[in-house]
């Protein structure tokens, strides 16, 4: 179910700005994404708890990210197209998933009674770290406690094709079809 709320905000100069905020339930988002076939570019806003190494005294830390992704894509084809752009032989075959089961005809993966959105990262637009109250934490305080990232060992091309599985409960907003929605859980 999609709802539109009209909000009026007073700007620092005293003028008023009217904007519409669209919300969509998580169930409606899942239904919408299940029904759309073919590759689709969307922008996700996610709120996750990053794994931090031991020794930090930051309390609970959350990462809020905004990222452009492609859903309903073929991973092997994406890697092979990139290999072709780099002048390499296009012989990549994806390994079977290590966890979860793809739900045929959808962009979803099911694992331990949870639903995940399988997505190819196109571009990370921005991110910030927050504490449990929503206050921003300086990235310089968090970065030393983040584990090192690893490149997939099965891809041999220079530009990595990044695949991510997003827990649907961590998606707090989405832009699709030129509309932005806040997701209600």
C-alpha cells in the first residue's frame, strides 16, 4: 500500500515549502519488486549494523547508505560483459550460492526465514554512521574498526562486479520509477 502525505516545512528564511512524502509498506515493496521482470535500476537507502573489529568503544553503530543498484540482473552475464570491455575472454561461470535459495522469477533470496534483495552495485552515492539515537558519528572514528574489504577471487577482470544481498528489513527507502518512497516496517 502506498500513501502520500503532504508536509509543510518552514525554511530558515521564514518561507514555507510544501512537499509530498510517499510511503510504502514493506509487503507492498516486496510485491512490486516481485512483479517487475527484467533488469531495473533503483536507488536503495539502507540502515545496517556494520561488523566492527574488537576494541572499539563506540556503542551501537549503524551505517545509513544510499546506493544505485541493478536488480533482476544476470551475474554471469554482467561479469562476462565487463571482461569483454577489458578485452578478456568471456568465460566466467558463477559459482553456486554459498547460502540462501534464489526465488525464481524474482530478485529475492530466501535464507533462514528472511528475505534478501540480490543487487548489483552500480554506484555508492553516500553514507554516514549513526549511533542508536540517530546522531551522526564521525567516519574517522568508525573506519579503523571496519574489517578490510576483499575482492572476489573468482573474478579476474580489473573492474569488480559487486553483488550484494540486502536484508529487506534493512531497506528504509527506495527510489524507483522516478518516485522516492520511505518504507514502513
